[in-house]
């Protein structure tokens, strides 16, 4: 079901043979058949002159004088023929140039391109990048809480936003933004296997219009053939005929001649990186350890405190490693640290005791950039470590405000910050190329580091056109950790596994249009979870998916969201409008009028409670959130929080009866406190920057982890409020009496006011 081109390694100039209207490589003529063997190895059916023109017009947007690689050309030829293309290649090999080719081609043809990413931060970065390339008027942005120029020929969005679009279009046929859409680009396709987000990608692919071209870009994937075959199945493409090319061990696969459109897998092995990557395992002291004498070879003294279950490098180890990198000319460097708290500790230590990485001239340049931000009205928050910045250090993670991230990225790209301490999210395509990456632990907060994440982080090292060698250093505090790193370095990419589990809103959206199970059975049978070459296994796994869907439906019937004939109840119609979150308790609270009587400030606190529910972890040492609540005087909000908490616990028990693997959830009451206080301050004073300072430095600030965490709480709350606006409007349309209509009407007004109270600088979403 796929066409595959593998082991592509060389960059060659090409010339046009005007007599034969064919391309030929001026070097390595044995590759000519890739483009145009006219007997039985023809890969692409189009005139050579068409492709030549796209090179002349530089659809790849390559720097002047640069030529595209073989895998980029092969991808472009298939895009030009309207094939679906999947490219799996190491980080830094030039996958983005293929996306730019598709975008440029579509703009020339007057059709739309959607560019989807897994993260809002990455969407924002791509939005800014594309604006510089194609002009501000030609680029739009959709991230759930941000809508900019959505009718532009290029629209950047999170994959979740695209899923919501095609879900709505498939079930309701009313999404005009999809009109004239030619190509959807899935950046970071390997997120298909992400436990939290993977289901969104799977649904997006299954629900995409069969006539929409899909271009998927990914780091290396162990089972990329299976992923490509599954995607081909979902589009109805036929199995490809396989042809082996014997020159330079390159294999070429082509579609059957009777298949006008097919799926092409282009796999670029890790050894074909433009910048070779060198790995090194560095022995480090664990936190709490010390040496009995000077030098790295001294005898290690045991820690005075009991060792941690999973030891981490000492702060001195980071200091020593930075010195090593500076002396060996291996900066700029990215240190991947999986804890925001630990990242701050490392930054604070390096800002005081680390090597000074910036000259006086570079410090002066930083000062000029900071002045520019101030003149432009870009507020940089209260927690930025300026001492670290001037010395050449910074952190980059979810603990920062967007303006802080923007500053760090600008300084890093200008080589004014030379060491960035980041979480693994930075490995997901954000443009911060480094000479060296440092991986500081073989464990993440959710378990052992897997091969895919390891190689994706390592692959950020080595800047094409700048470096001739990239470096990945791992910090090992014991023999076992060193052995784990050795295994990861030698490991092949992990296989992706399906994470698709239909949520309650998906079920409601389906039955809003369909009263039988024909279409849903088709969709579930097309899921990646059900994909298998063995028909019996495929049938069994498809049945498992159908059983899961049926269990969701039973819960919804039990809780009065679906009638016995599969029609939606009034509550069910509201549920179909909600994407994400703990859907049933939220809709119950809205439908049962538990928000009635709350003013806009109180409504902010109530919605913050619902928007920021977290998985339940049994931790006897965790401080009770009740000790952190500061709004005791507001009885209305406290009454709602208590009531919603009780309903959530009942919901957890009810779902467990039907789904034993369901993960229980719990409230984080301090988040309601943060948002209530933020809204209250803004209701009393129009100076939102001054209000932010009061929030961060006041009593409530004692429960704030960092500015970025509050930013996330506000954005999720704002997103839920915006969805509730649509839910309230649906409630008004479906009201059966004046009292019900008035409730939803007042709720709609209060939602507008609540949004205006929290979406203010520095959180303008």
C-alpha cells in the first residue's frame, strides 16, 4: 500500500535533457532511474519541465546556491503528482524544506495549505517563520485560543484544532474553513504514539477528506512501514508494487500503474545526517556526593543523606561540564532536564558559579534587546533570571511566559545565550539549533527515557551549514545509568502504538448526525489500533475498539446523555460541543445550572476548577490543597467547588464500573484561587501588569509554581470559557421555557466578561 524510497544519501545537482524532456543527474548517473526510467521503473508521471520550473522558482525556499537533496526531490515529485507523502528522517535533515515546497506549490495554484503541529509553542514559531517567508497577509494561526487571519492560504494550527474541524465537517458538514483545502501537513507525526495526544492525530488522519493530500513529517519511526500502510488504507490507496534498485543499496518502490494516487514512504536512515553526531558518556557525581580530593579522579565520598531512588547529577557536575564544553568549543548547547524545579536550581547555580560565557560586547547586545522589548511593550514577567542571561545561560520550558520564551529563542539564535536548560518539548521542532545536546537523565517524570525521545533530543545537535560535527553528551551518575545510555545510543527507533480512545464528546458528535453504527464501525476498523496484516488479528482489535466505544455509549445512556434509540438528549447536544476536559461532569454542571448566581469573577474561579482537573496520584506526602485556599470569604465559589468535587468523585466511581482502566481525576483547588484572584484584581484595576505583580508576589503567589504554570491555567480556563460560550448559545436555541433561556443568556454574557477579565497582558489569548 506504500511506495518506499530508502537509504537516500547523496546531494546531486541535476540538469534538464531538453531532447528527451527528462532529468539526469550530472553526478551518480546510476540514480537516473529514480526520476525517469521510461520502461517499467517510472516513479512519477509528469513532464520534467514542470518539476524543473519548481526548482527554478525555489519552492523549497533554500538559501541561494543550495540544492535540494535526493530525498527532498523525491518528496517534491510525489507532492507535485498529488500523492500522499510520509517522510521519516533524523532531526536536522531538512524536512521543513519539503513542507515549504508543498506550500509554495499550493500558493502558485491558488489553493490552501494547513500546517499542523503538536504544540501551541511550535505553532506560534512556525506562524512567525512563515510570515517572514510568505508575508503576513498569507499566513493565519489557529490554536484554539488564538485566531489570526484564518482565511489565509496558509493556516498554522495545532493538530487538535484540525481534528475538531474535520470532526465537525464529517458529522455536521458546516465548516467553511476547509473549503479549497489542498494539503494538510502533519509535522512531528511520531506524536501519533503519544499517550496524551496520539488519539488526536489518529482521528485527524481517519477523518480527513480522501481528496485532501497529506504530507507527514516525522523523526525516525521503528514501524514506519506499518504507519504508512495504515495511512494508505485509511485513504483507500492500493498496495504498491515493489521494485528493488541495486545501485548503492537503494530500493525504489512504485505504485501500481492503475493507481493514479498513492501513498509514498520516504525513509532517510540516521547515518545519512548532514552533520555527523558524536556520542559521549560523561561520568558525573550524583547529587549529595563529593570527592575526597581535587580532580575528577578522586575517590567518591558517600552522600550524607540517603540516596535518591533515581539519582541526578550534582550542581557541581553541571558547572564542570559547561567548562568542558566551553574549552572544547562545543557551545551553544542545550541541556535537557526533565524537571522544571531542577532546571531552576541548575540555572541559579550556573548564574553564580558557572563559566562566564559572554563577553562585555555580547552583554551590551543583550541589554539593547531587552530595551527593545520594553519599548515594544513586551512585558517579561517577574521571574526572569537576568544575571544568568548576561552570563550566557537561560531556561526554556513551560514555566515561562510566551514573551520570555520569545526572548530566550532570539538570544540563543543570536549566540547571546550559549547554554539553554530545556525540557524535552524543545526537541519538537522549535528552531533553536545547537552544536551540542546534553541529556541529563535516563528517566522522565513518566518513566524510562525511550529510544525515540532520546534520539530526537540528541538530534538537535549539529547545525547544517554551520557545524561539521554535532555532539551529544550524556551525564551518568552510576554504572547502571551509563549502561542505559549505551543501550539508547545503539538502539533502533521504537515502534509507534495507537493511543486512540474515543472520548464522550466524540460519541455525542457521532450520534448528533448518525443513529446507526455503520459509519463508526468503519472509522474504528480504520484505526491504527486495529491495523494488522493478519485479518484475524485486525478483526479482533477492531472489535476491541468497538467494545470500548460501546462502553462509552453505555455510560452516556446511564447518565442521560443518549436515549435508548441512540438519539441525543438535551444534555447530549451540549456535550457534542465540548472538546477535551472532563466532559460529562462539566456538562452536568452547566446543564444543572450549578453556575447560576455566580458573578463573572466567581465564574472564572469555577471554570478554572473544571478546566484544570488532573489525574489522581496517590501521594501521602502531598500537601492537602485545602491548606492552600485563600478565598474562604467567597462562599458562592467555595460552594460550587465543594459541589463539583463531590460530583467528580461520583463520576469516577460510575465510570470505573464500565472501564476498569479509567484513570481517576481530582481537583486542584489552588488553581481556582489563582484565577479568582487574577480576575478580581483586573476587575478592580485596569493596570493588568501591576495586577500580575501583585498576584505573583502576594499571598496567592506562595502556591504558584512559576509564571508559566499560571499562564497555562489561564489559557486552559479561557479555552473552556470560549467553548462554554458556544454551549450556552446551543442551550438558548434548545430552551423549552423562558427560565431556561434566561439562564443560558445570562451565562453567555457572564462568559464574555469572564474572558475579558483574564485575557489581559501578559496573557493575551
